[in-house]
């Protein structure tokens, strides 16, 4: 479902070229649970941005569901992101002035979904994630775990096929982090492909497939039976 073919990403920093990704060849199948690990500067966040169509390769090809999405214009890529890809970030990235329910509803407003359907979807997700009593609270009135659950609800409200999580437990205490991780893992029962970027080896070991990066390259790609 996802395939990167000879993907490179180079940035210009001052008068130097910095290679963030070097000749990446990668295939991810539907329903996989993958962790991407490596030290700071290894290219793992750049890889996630590439998978999420937040960045474009300097060279190479990105195929999603058989189509070349690296050649799409910005508007077309935005549509693909909206319809197929969900994002969960370490810092939650919720809109401060909106309530929890309004944050979850936002992607559907941008997609032009009718209000009655929006309300129904939000209600179901808030109930499923134990947030019904916090629906009218703003992010600053929620705990870290509640904010991340709101972020996950927002990321999944459009029923994406791919969920990308960038250090999703990084701003949470250990206990709350494990709860959030189990919630993400539970989404795989719906057929979602889950990709988690983490520096935590214990979290990475929970995935069925572990990809390790160093200096912009994939140095190991190991799959385990679960």
C-alpha cells in the first residue's frame, strides 16, 4: 500500500547540502504495525513527514495505494492526506480556542461533511475514547492523556488507512503513555496501518516490524511474529 523507491531528501543549510534521507527503499503493507527508531538526526522524522505528504522527496518516487503521490500538486496532496492519513504528534497540536469536540470535528468541516454526520461521528468517538464528559472543555482544561486521546480521535475521525504517530507518548508520564499506546494499537483491529516514530526501545519493541535509521539510511528492517 505504501512504497518508497530510491527516495532522497536533501536540505540546503547555509552553503552546504544536508542529506536527511539517502536512497530509501521501503514497502509497508496494509495493516502493519511499524516502529521507526534511531538517534536524533537519523532521518526518522523526515521519513514520517515524507510518508505523511508533509514533505516532498528531492528525488525518487512515493507510491500510495498504487498511485504516484510525489507528483501531485499541493491541493491534490492535501486531499490525499485528508482522506487517507491521520497524524498524532508528541505536542498534541490541538487548537487552543476550540473545545475537545470541536477539535475532533475540525477535519470534517474542512472536508465539507454535513453537520449532522459530523456531530454523530464526534459523539461516537468521544464515547469510545472516554471523553464524553470532557467534550466541551478546551485543551488547557484537559490532562495530557486526555489531550492525546482527543488528538487520536481527531486523527481517526476521517477513517484513514494510515496513522502516523511521532513520539506519541513523549509528553506523557509512563502509565498514561502506555494507555495511549494501547489505544493506538487497538486501532489496528480496524485495519489501520500504524507507523510510530520513537526513541524508546521498549515502545519500539512492541511493534511487529522495527526499522532502524542512521544518517538518513535504513540500517535494519526486522519483522517479528506476534
